C-alpha cells in the first residue's frame, strides 16, 4: 500500500488474469470505514470484521468493473462522475467512487440514511 497525497493506493490482481487494478482510498473514505467498523464493533466485533472484509471485497469488485455502480443525480457538476454501489451484506453502507483509468477512486463510504449530497458537496475535488 502506498500513501500519496494523503490517499491510500492499493494494487489488486482482481478482474482478468494478470491484469492489475488500482484502488485509491481518499483519506475521508478510510476514516469513514474506520468509524463505521468501530461503531458496529461496540456491539459486535465479528460484524465489524465482516463489514471491513465486505468493504474491501466491494472495492476489489468495483476496481475490476468500474462501470458497475449507478451514476448518481447530483446538483453539483463536480459530482456528476460519482457512482454508488452497496457493500454486499451491508446494503445500507454505500461506496461512492469515481472510475479511473486504472481502477477506482473511493471518495466516501456512507450509511444510506445520511445527507449524502450535502456530505459529498463538501468534499474537496
């Protein structure tokens, strides 16, 4: 894992055999994942571990098939390329990401009950 401009960069061998994909996690996406696993972990450490594993598997899946997620209809032009996909087994937990040439950039991991457009509108580009 390499840290670049405050972002975590992972190479994955998911997808076609021998083809490497790239997963870039913005710092806030990492904080989101940490906060959600900590919150769930207060009641069930096992469920928190499952969320962490499921989120990582979802990132891998999206990096291998970046067009999988649905484009969201946001009012802000800079959010138009943002896509969303549910974390398998945790359908209220949503991955917001942008496809890149090499894979994906994960912007946030949010619970679906939150003010998503308001939160994403405050994200730096």
